[in-house]
C-alpha cells in the first residue's frame, strides 16, 4: 500500500512537470513567433485561458495580447466573456488586478500628497505633468476633492520623457520641472506654484524618483496625462470634475 502511494505521488509529480514543460514550450513558441514578426515586442508571460486554445500574452511593455498556442494568430484588444447573462471584460479585469499589485508598492514619501480634509473616504493616484493643460485643470479641483474626503497622490509622468537626446546628456524641461517640485522642502506648495504659473526654481539636487515613476506609468498603461488610478485599479484617462469623480468613487 505504501509503495502504491509512493508511485501515485511520483506519477502526480511527473504529470505536473510535463504540464509545466508543455506550458513553457507554448510560451516559447508564442514568444519566438512574435519576435520574428515584430522584434520590438517582447513576451513577459503567456498563460492559458481555461478551456480554450487561447493564451493571454503579457508584453514587457505591459500590453496584453491573445494568441493561439502555435503562435500563428494574435489578437490585440479586449477579450469578453459571457457570465451570468452579462459581458465581462476579462482584459480590463486582468489589467485592474495588475494595477492593484502596483498600487500596493507605492509610498506617500515618494509622492506629492494633498490629504483629504477630515475623514479620508477615498484615495486617487494621479500621474501628472506640470505643463499639461488638463493636469492644471484637474489640479484646480483638488481643494474640492479634499473637501469631499478624497486624498490626491501625485506621481510624476513627464510627457516629454526623461531625456532630450538619445545620448542621455540633457534632461527635458518637463523632467526638470517635476524633479524641482519633488526636491522642494514643501512639495504641495511647489506643485501649486508650478501648476499655477508653469514656473518653478530649478532644483535637481535630490534623489527624486521621477524616472522610476515615469517607467511605472508605462506599467500602469498610462499613455497621457492626467491619468487617474482608482483604488480598485481602474484607470480614468483625462480630466474629470471633482463632483463627477466623487460620484464615480461612490461618495
């Protein structure tokens, strides 16, 4: 009996190993096919969709594709499933879950925080740029958001990128303004000034995480500013009035 149990356990381990090897092989097949067609697209992972000959492919850029196991067919866009008489956007759900994991890694000390007045009812994280017109418009809504119990946490996303040249010898104006805000002893006051005037005294003498947050924005799927990330991982691209945003938050 003991020998049978041992053989059974060994068989299960072997099956698991074979399944893992098969999955790895499929991932390599998909990655090879995609790389041959478009070398700039690099596969980070390829996971099977239950019961289907279809794989969810995550690229290193954070984008999601869908592919057949042989790597012959690819679909770019949202995948929906009918569940309980409703259409569920599996792509959005998967992306929101990923953003939730990224949100957990954020720390107030690395951001510019405008704390809610009184009891905090919600928190939004906003990828922002100083010179962006709609970013300034959203910033004028921050006092009202704070009154409604919403804490606003800013993350840096210089729309012009980090460097002006390929040799990386000159920083962009967007980068320098954002870093000057982050390096200020009073970040909220510096942000207020920068948003209101478009000007702030240059101060690049600190180890501000501007580049890291810019790269983080790409992982979140940010394509422009402002980009508002809700606590459930959902992203709202663009400007939204405070009262409308509060309603979206269920306040």
